[in-house]
C-alpha cells in the first residue's frame, strides 16, 4: 500500500461519529468478491477493506490526503455491494462520500476539470429552468435533422468515444412533467392516498416518459399525484463528487418543498435519487435546524415498485408476450434493500416470461456520472455485465435511468436487439393494453 509523505497541512481528522463507522470493519475480506474494482484491478487499496484502512489512517493522522489517497476513493463506484456482503454492517458508501468531501476541501479541482464540474454541478443540475432549456435544445437537435446530419457527416466522431456511445443511444426528449403538471394529477374517484412524485433533474429531461408512466400507474391505482414545484436535483451527483456543501443546500430545498406539500408518501422512480433522499438525515446530521426535518422527510420516501407492492395495486390484465430479464440497480438493491418487490410486479404481468440474470445485482458501471469520469473502468465493468445478460431476453428491465443508459450502450456495443425499459413502464403498458390493441413497438 502506498503511503505518501505526511504533510501536517494536509492531515484531516474525522469526527468521533465517523470513527465509529470505520472501526466496525474487522478486515475479514468478505467484501472483496463483491467489489467490481477489486475484481478488475486486484489491488488491496482498490477494495472496500483497503479503502476503509486508508480512511482510518487519514483519520488517525498517519497518512496525508494526497492523490495516492484520492485515487482509490474516487475509483470506487459507490455501488454499496460491499455493504450487502459485510457481516459487520460497515457503511462504506457513507465513508466514501465523506472522504470525497474531505479530499475536495484539501485538493480542490483546478483547470478545465474545475470548470466542467462547477458548470454542471453548480450552474446546471440545481436549476430546473436551465435543464429545461437544455432539454429543448436536445429536442431541436433530435427532431430538426441536426442529429442525422452530425452522424452522416461524422461530426459526432470529434467527441470522445464514450460520449459518442452515449449520443448513439440517447432517448427522445419530451416535455418535462414538472412543467406539464404544475397543479398535480387527480385520480378517478376517491383517492386512497396523496403522493408527491420526485421528478428528478436529468430524469425529467431525458426520461420524462418514465415519469409519465409512473403518473399513469399511480393514478390508475387510486393515488392522487402532485409535484411540488420547489423541488430540485436530489444532490446525489454532488455528494458523489465531494461537493457536500451543494448537496446539503439542495437537500434543504427539497425537504422544504415536500414537507410543505405534506404528502403521505414521496415516490421516486430513480434508484440513485431514492437512495440519496433517504440518506438526507446522514447528510444533515450536524444541521440543528434540518436534522429532524430530514428524518421526517426521509421516512416518506419510497421507490415506486416498493410503494405499489406495499400499499396495493390492481394486477394488470393486458398481456405482454415477451421475455424479460431484471437488473438490480445498485442503489435500489444494495442502497435501499429493494429486490423482491420489482420482480413481483413483473411476475404479475400476464404473458411476461422472466429470464434470470446471473449476478443481477452486480454493478453495470454507470454509478451516477462514473461512466463519464472513469470511462475505461466503467466500460470494463459493463462488458462483464453484458457477458451475463441472457441473449434470449427481449426486454431488460430495471429501476434506474443511469443503468438504463449504460446497459443500452452495452446492448448497442454487443449488436443485440434488446429493449431497455423501466419496470414501471411494463406495468403501464399492460394497463394500457387492457381492452385495446397495443402496437408491437410499445411492447
């Protein structure tokens, strides 16, 4: 293990609470096989156990915060698979995110990396209106012929390979639901419950069709849906990047917006966002004003699949004759412990044949913006994911938009004819098919 020269100016000590977290690690090694980066690199310091050891050394003043410390911390996918494997319950994800915050305070980004990070994380993602402008620009690009022109002339080839891969599978942009339904959507008849939909930032720009499907499924099942207009990005990308200050600011805005609306539940259809929202109490644990409010808010947050499973939904009758396999998004399976519920939703759809996916909860390499910041490692992890993907499956279902983009790139790379879908979309399609003809492209 590399131990850099100790410079007192770069030594940062963690609080007693954090010490309790890393002290729980007994270095048993049960986490090693679960870690995609350790599996790929084989280095101890690129394993969960090794990273915890490094964090402990920094906290105890035995090691400086340097690039030798930053590299394994930021190479981590933060997929939380190690937490599932750990018999001691070590909160590796929380430790990683705290360490990233310390690193960025001590070793802030400079040059073009700083410019790109601040542009997207501070000036774009936190502002729905700005994201909607971006969405309109993408819509023009897709529908005006510019996309076709850029592809035919080879202009897209000027971009790095991983950006070209993402452009090739970019979904069609439609109208954001946050602006489309400013006053919410009532259900037919008496509402069983009032819920608020967390629309997300990129989710509502790139995947508003999934938000639409979520709304239709909820209202069809007697749940009145509202969308607080004051909601913002969940802050997950900021916390993952070490910008905890901005993450906290966004958390406070969301807590205020949703608690003012006072819904029975806050419904999320993006695993990464749901995990981040549930962890607001941890992020704001030292905030005297918001600590209890964060707990009150987090208690309302539910993934859409778990909500429907736990609070009731009408079994669909529309038959979808297709073979589907299910991928466990890391922040749904490992982060929130939601595994059985989405599978039972799929099993309730007539005509669907479920094809098991080996190592279904193995990370696909998306991990927020990891596939942009670490494209090489993300690509290798995706390749292994696609090796397990059953070729006979026509549909690949999951509960996270980042995973959807990543696996869609894998499908294209392998030359397969498989459709990547959100679990709630399949439920919506089955409902829509009841009593009417559904074109093949919808299934």
